[in-house]
């Protein structure tokens, strides 16, 4: 009797360390699905920095500040999370510790490339160990390190550097805007407008209450306050 396709798959999707005959790792693919269903996150580099924008799912009675999509990792590095936010919190805490260990050990801030590789290595290890699952989160990591840098890490541990990137459920529509309208050496204001436009295109409905913006500029990373976010996002909602 011929085995149906779902039955064939069952033997290969119960552990992250098992390859299917097609060379697929189903647990990693499931983790990517968690990212694809999450609210959209956009990052755009500009002449002197990087802007991260994100929207989050919030309910009427929830305190918006209790849901954190963009986090400060070190003085010069920030991260936007897309996927399972509990997994993101663990990786954010891990990254903050790595930054402080580097500062204590070497007496200087960590290089953003070194931190991204460290996070990606940790993610990749969780695809090779039995009894655990991959992190169901992708990260856009922005920072200043001799210039602006924007990196993406996905659940498999793959890392890429981008000039502009979108992840999450609206990534296809948002990326189309970025591809068509991104230009080298944008100003900070124009990069923020482009990121918000891409976010709006990907999400359709935006609320200033649900938008977060982080900015790496002049060697520092900062989260914009609620009034600043409202002022910047109001023309896109």
C-alpha cells in the first residue's frame, strides 16, 4: 500500500536533527513559518545610520509598552524581532550578556559583526541538538561600527547583511517598496519615511499605538519615545 505524503513526512518532522530524503529539516521550516505569520518588521540603512520600524499586535486593554518588538542591545546596537517574542527575549538577553562580557574582557564595545555571528552560531546549534527545537524568531540587527550595518538572522542560523530588508507576514509587499524606492545615502528622515511606507504596505492597517521605531545614528542606538513615533507615523496610518 502506498504511503500518503503526510504519513511520509511524520517520520522526519519530530526532531530538528533529522533530514528528510529531500534534504529538508521540517522543524526549521516550521520555525520559519512562525516568522512568516508575525507582524512585519522593516530595517533601512541611510548615510549615517540605520532605522528599524515594527508594528505589534495589541489588544484594547493591553499596555503597549509591555510588548517589545525593538530592543536596545548595547549603546551602538539594537534589534527588531519577528516571530515568537519569548524566543526573542532569550536571544536579546544572551546578546546583552555577550556585549558586556566583550566590554569587560577587551575594554571596548563589541563589533556588530562579531555579535551577529555569535547569535547566529547559537541559533544554528539549536538545529543540531536532540531534545530541543530551533528558535522561532528572525532578527534584524542594526548598529554603528565604522559605518551603518543591518543584519538579518533566521531560525536556521543563516545571517545576511542588507541595505534594506523586511521580514514577517507583509515581507513580500514591503520588500517590493524597498526594492523600488531605496537609494544610497538617504537622509535619516527619508529612510524613516521609506521604512514606514514599506511597513504600511505590508500591514495595510497601522496604528500609531502599535508602531515602534529604533534608530542607530552617530554611533548610538536609541528607541524613539511615544510622541516622536506618533508624529512620524501619523501620515502612514
